[in-house]
């Protein structure tokens, strides 16, 4: 499939998913485990977070870009520790899900959470995301979606461009290979077959993700692998989840 075909397959798949989105038990557990990893590794990530019992108004601003944001799992995980969350997603449906979730959180006036439809691989960028509010983030995060991007190196570069120089952090969580089920597993399941069309990369090795970060302009790059595997799908296939971070030079 071409890069354009993969992008459009993702747009359609996630638009459809947003319309009928109900998390299965294994998905609920994965989202909870992922959120716990993000929270437990806040110091390692290296952002100047707000303390959990932050004063009102907060002592300083902490801005998060949540790319391929979906319904906002990454933003919600970091909600106590930052002041603003900007979601971006290919899918209008997922943008609506993100904004709908944000509207139900009863956020204090000191916090904002809003998503827009965007594709950072487009050149030139859409004028709607070229204003100052879409730059100088403290953190740009991609949660469990990097394998969907046709060009992950270019995606990382575009994200790094939107970070604070010398300070902003790029964070990616994803899976070690193999991401896809082996052989003809689930060959007769049309939902799995459709989902496979959205996958551009069969996971990433530590060496691959380190190279991508460095080529994107990151320093202080580090990759850690969650000790316990996570379970994917109703069959409970074990997967190794990694977290990668680097600072904009």
C-alpha cells in the first residue's frame, strides 16, 4: 500500500471506530496499564511537571501535544500534571470523541483540553495549525499509534519542530516486533483484516526507535521496555510495550 492509501485507511478505520467505540475488557486493561506507565515514569520523561497537588493558579504552564490522540487517553493520564492539552488526529470522529470526553471532565479554568483534525505529514501544513498556539510545547506524545504512520521519521521531525527548543520532550509508546499476529492468524475475521490495513510497521526495535529520534533532532534519547508484557486482543497475545523519550536539541 502507498503512504496515501495507509493514511486514508487509518482515517476511515478510526472514523468508523469512533462511531461505535466501546472498549473490550482487554482494551480497558491495556489503557489502564499504559496510563500507569506514563504516570510512574514522569521523572524519567523529563518534563517540568506540575506537582500533583498543584496550587491554583498553577506556578507555571505545562503544554502537551497529544498526537494521534484518539479519545484522549494520553492527555487524561497526564491531566493532573499539565495545564493545557492539544489533541491532533487524522480522524474527525476521534477529534469529536476527544472533545466530547474533555467536555465531561469539568476541568478547572486553569486547564484546557481541545483537539483538532490535523495531519503533520502534509506539506505545506494546514493553515489551521500554523498559529503560535500549535508550537512551543513542553511535551509531544504519541501513545500506542506510531506503527500506523507511513513515515515515522518524518512524523517525529514534524513533532520535534513543535517543541520548545532545548527543552521540549518527544515521547513515543509502542510495541517491539512483531506487532501483527503471525501468519494467517485471524484470517477469517474481517475486523482484524481491516485493522491490518492501517498498520504501516510491524513494531519497532530499540535500535530503530533510537535512530528515528536522533534523525528527528533529539538528544538524551532513551528507550525502556515494560518488564511485564501486555495482552492484545481477545486471544490474549503477549506484547512488549516500550517507552521512548528524547529532548529537542
